[in-house]
């Protein structure tokens, strides 16, 4: 991939609402050239979408935790993501190698809400959980460089 395309990806990762004109000024390309490159990056699947960075504390979900889950019966079919998909507090679900099968990133209001959520996860997916509570976040969702 060309350095200019990498620069465009980095700029858009930092600000997905950046205009084609602003991208052009930052990269030294014309607005139409930037537009063509961005469309090509989208078509190639390098840009999967655009989104907003949400302040979860202002939404009342100031507690972030990572929940590692392991099935009670590994012989059962692995339909864990489908079972957990309706639980809105689960922000991300990653299949992982290691002692656990999945790691979930969750956001809730309080320790009591976390306790309730863990019970719902265990019940919905028939899994054991191991939880790590986030104390602070130095950085998150860093743009690709």
C-alpha cells in the first residue's frame, strides 16, 4: 500500500468526518484525487465504515471490564456469540486462543450492574467467567499508522 493511502487511513481513523478538501490539504492531493482514493480504499475493504467516538461516562456507563469466558462443556456446539449478541452492555466479543474461548469488553453503570451482567452472561451462554475491571484508560481506539 502506498504511503499516501496509509496517510489517508490514519487521518480518517483519527477523524472519520474529515472532508475530502481537508484530506487533500493534508496529503497534497486534489479533492477529486482524495475522493477517488477513499472510494478505492472502501471498495478494497480497508475502510469498513465510519463511526462516532462515544463518551461512555456521560451515557452513565463508566465501568469498563474485560470478561473472559470458558464453556462448562467444550463438547457442546460453539454458539456463544449468537447467545450473547442481544446483551447490549457487551461492546465487543473476541474469539481467542488460550485458556478462555472468548474475551468480552463490557460497559456498565456500577459494580452492582456488573454483577447482574455477569449472571446474565453465565446463564445465557452456559459459561464460566473471569473478570478484569478497568481502572483507567491511557488510550483507546488508536488510529492506524
